[in-house]
C-alpha cells in the first residue's frame, strides 16, 4: 500500500525507533550520544521502513535529472588549494568533488522526503541524539533538504564540513565504490592539528580512517566539522543517493550566495 506524505510516522520503523516518544527511546538516545562522543558519528540502521526507502529512491531517481552537477577541486577546508603554504601542508592539498545536488525547492508537495524532513517529531529526535536543543530547520530555500546523487565516476574529496553536524538518510548504494571514509575528531576547537590531517591525506595514518556503512534506510548523525571524511569514487550504473536534512541551533540559518551558486548553480527565486 502506498505511503501518504500526510502520514510521516509511517515512514519510520517506530517499533525499532520510537521517534515520537523520547522517553521510550531514551536508551537509543543514550547509545547515540556515546557513539558521537567516541566516533563522531551515530548510525541507526533500518530507521526507514523498506517500502519508504523504495518510494524515496523512486523520488530521487526522478529528481536527479533536475539537480545541479558540480565537479570542482578544493582543499579539505572547502576553499581553493593555497599554494602560499609549503608542499605537504593540508591547506595546499587539493582533491576532486563531483556530485549532483537536488535543491529543496524541487521537491514536490507530495514528496515523502519533504514530509520526513518537515515532521516535528523527527527534528525533536535528532535534537535529543545530538544533545543540542532547540533545533530549527534551515531557512535556506535551496539547502534545507537535499538529495546528493553520485553517478559513475563521481566522488567527494577529503574535507571537513562547515557546519557542526550533518543529518543524512542513506537511500541507495552504488554498484561499487561510494564508500564513506571517516577520520573522527581529527581536529579540535582552536587547534587545526595540521600534522595529523596531513598524515591522513598522505595515506600515512590508515589506522585513523574508518569506513562507515551506508546501508539504505540508515539515519546517520555526524560531527563533520571536526572529522575529516570523503566518499570514494562511485562505480557502476546504479547511482548512490543520500538525503541531507539541514538543521541548526539558531533560527533563520541560510547559506551564502556563493555556496548556493556552487552547489545548485543558481540562487533562489525572489519570494521563495
């Protein structure tokens, strides 16, 4: 039976993850907080019901042709490689990032992904997992909800995120490649730890890198500002789809015009 966007609770396996009752979910919340502290990431497999995953993959397949494909080189700090730094310095390091981003304003009113993102109990649950309250949805009309689609040959180079945390839902894995690799807690507040970052970038610290499972239906909460991470090149005809749900601890959070132009190839229409 098709799932109605008016019933977002039907998207989630509530027996396993009682999102709408945080008291019942207290053990799950405690486990996620421990995982975030230890590994910089909390992974909740089987968060979505299988039929919801299938419907959302169909959405992603339909929307991806309307997304913006970017193929750029950047440093781990999401800027251009800076040759004023000495050879071997992370700020001089450049790697390729290529993906297709579907902007929030492209999701139709009957989108199940939109219904999930706009569901208040989910936001409260994510807030509890992160131990950050209150949370607010992004005010960005393009970046509040995205699907990041990666096709054969696409990849994400090593980088730190500009936001404190990322909330994602894995929808579909590629035929090959597309592995999410993470070096958790590689830098600290007030200390960029350049030597440790350079060791990961140069392949001299494989023990610091963990490959994280991206099984369809998994909810992942990730401390990306302090954890260096990448997605290895995608191989095969089946695209890798991941939904990105943007929240912040401050109301009215928006992206810069430059970020919108790079990621979506455009700015939002006036009044959007």
